[in-house]
C-alpha cells in the first residue's frame, strides 16, 4: 500500500474515533471521551497534512470525507446501535461508489 493511502486511512480512522467520541462524551461532561475527541481530531488533521504531500487537497478531502462518513455510520451502528434506513444505505452506497470512481479512474488522485 502506498504511504499516502496509509496516512489517509489513519486520518479517517482518527476522525471516526473522534466523531463517535463526541456522542460518548455526553456534551463534554465525560473526561475520557472528551480527551478522545481532541486527540482524534488533532491526529486526523496531522495525518491529513501528511497525505497532502502526495495528493491534491480537493481529492484528499473528498476521499477523507466520504470514507469518514461511511466509517462513522458503521461505527454508529456497531457501537451505539443506530440503525440506517434504505435511503441512508443508498446514500452511503453512492458515497462509496464516488470514492471508488476517484481512485480507479481519476488522474488527479496523485500529483
């Protein structure tokens, strides 16, 4: 796996942990989840900056956002039991398709 995809994956994972920790923090009234929010977003931005050495900002952000949305939706289902209806699943499928199109067919994915 090229290093920029590893950086992107770490950014997405960090963001997903931070976002799900927002739910667990109970509006920042619980210490450990609140710390995870700050650490997760900080590390997500750090890994995102490393990814930007290899990929243009628009493509990087599109991939990180799309993958982050899917990761948080799956985490919400698995950790918090938040179910998705057919419209939500359809939308997530379109996001995954968009990420696949960028990676498979776009020549701007690397600079």
